[in-house]
């Protein structure tokens, strides 16, 4: 029996991370295994893609987005009415906010709820979501999966599933790449960090590492580096932390060396320019898409052992790994940087090239469209 599936489109994610929904829906249409339908909560630039691909969809709120639209109060009722009318067997929601909305909209209904939890449980909404009954919970990361399983909450009826999120090689905007290289690289080694700027993001460790470099190596060697941060602070607490971070950069006299670029939609183009990408986050944040896109752009990865990269990074085989809870992680990263720029073993030029090849092969082998769809089909088979 075919399963009628409603996907609530994750408009809060960049298109590169939300595109897996299109792949699943198209596969189900082509194979006629299940009957997919996409729900957009508001007008979205991705709607044209869905229309072109002839995927059935509904737009819940077709008016122009406003800051506090009163109409959102009625979203629960509209979603509930839609699910009842179409008799969907299962609804998938990505993220805690959408899952909470789904729960309210399906109270006392037989429709099965699936929560795609793409991030570790840190905020209040995520904590609440763990106490909401659902058919099963899907994860793109074993690190986040284990973190969620250890959190207090209701164990889903269908259990916890790990899904290998597919990654795709995106086209590079050559004009943007040229501008990045001219402004930030300019024959230097470009070292980057990506993600939200927060207390747990590891960006303070990044700054401390740069300061250690400046203090302990020659000026000529230090001037071979340039540093960028792609990301932004998204709430009052993070903005307060960013102010503290900038004060620290002023104190260390690093203003000319560290560049904060804000959020970027075409991050893969920036990854193409970055020589080495650092992950120093203190908690089990899900950075899967950023990491995989960077690897596909031949960017060397340096990561601690606290987050998703450990699933891909074998030390000096597919990247470089250091102890995240070390007394001074900035010192460990600093030593890696010196070896990298001076091409010292185990980071000679040939070793680095080998690491980049191994990492790309692993990503294309383990995180492709076919494996992702196969795993999702196994999930839907448990329902139908």
C-alpha cells in the first residue's frame, strides 16, 4: 500500500541543506512507491524549483512575510485541516520548531509524526521537543543521535534512525571566488571558520589560536596567514558574546588579520578559497553540510573530537583531529597551523594532497543520493 507523505519544507535551512526533500519527493514520484506532497509555510524562492520539477505542493501563507503576522496564529488549524483532507499517513518536520508546530496540528489524529532532528539539544524548544511523542526520530549525524538519546524525553515508538544526508558538488561562482581571493587570500594561506557565532561555536578558541601564532612565530611566517569567519550572531546572548570577542581581538591587535564576513548563501565558493577550515565547537553541533561541502572543494579539515566531523575525519587520513577537551586546544591547533604552512611532516605537500583525495572519496562514497533515498525508503516501509 502506498504511503501518503507530507513534507513540511525546512525554509529555515539554506537551500543546499533543504534540497534533500526535493530528491525524496522526485524519487517517490518516479518510482510510484509513495505519494509525496510538499508544504511551504510561506512564499519561498524554492517554490519555483518545485513547480518546475512538477512536485505536488501547497503554500500555507501566500501573503508577503511580515514580522509578526497575525495569520500565523491560524497555521495550526490550516495544517490540521490539510492533513485531515488529504489523509496523509505520515508528516515529516525538520527541526524542533516545525516539529512542535506539527504536534499541535496533529493532536488526536492518527497521522504518524517523524522528527528530523538536525541539531543537538541545546535550546528550550529542542528540550520540549524531546518530550513530544512521535513515530520515530531521524538524524543526519551519529554524534547528534547519541546526544539526543542521552537527553531526557520520550523514546520514539519507531526508535532512532541515522540517515546519510546526500551532498552535491555545487557550481562555483568564479566572479565571487576571484573577489574573495583578491580581498582575503592574495597569495596567503586562508584559514577559515564557519557557523553561528556563539559561546559554544569555538570561535574564541580560534582567536586564541591566532594570538598564539602571532606571539610564537616570526612576523614573516605569521604574515603568510589570513583568517576569515563565515557566520553571524543570531540572538541577544550571541551578540553580547560577539562584542566580547571583538574586544578581545582589539586587545590582541588582530583587527587587520581576522575578517568577519557574516552569513553567506554561497558558502561553497568561500570553501573553495579557504585552504584550511577549523571546527573548534565545544558542543555536539551538527555541521555536516558545511563540512562535506568544504571537503568537496578540496579544503583541509582540522577538527576536535566533540562534533560531527569525527564521523568522517580519520586523523591524518581524511583530515586532522585534535583533543577538544585538552587544557589548551588553541595551542594544539597552532602547532598544526605551523606544520601546515611550513609543509612539515606529517603535513608535507604530498601528505596533504593524499588527505584531500581520501576525504573527497569518502564523502562521495558514503554520503550520496542513492544511499540517502534507500535509507528513507526503509523508514517509510515500516509505516506502510
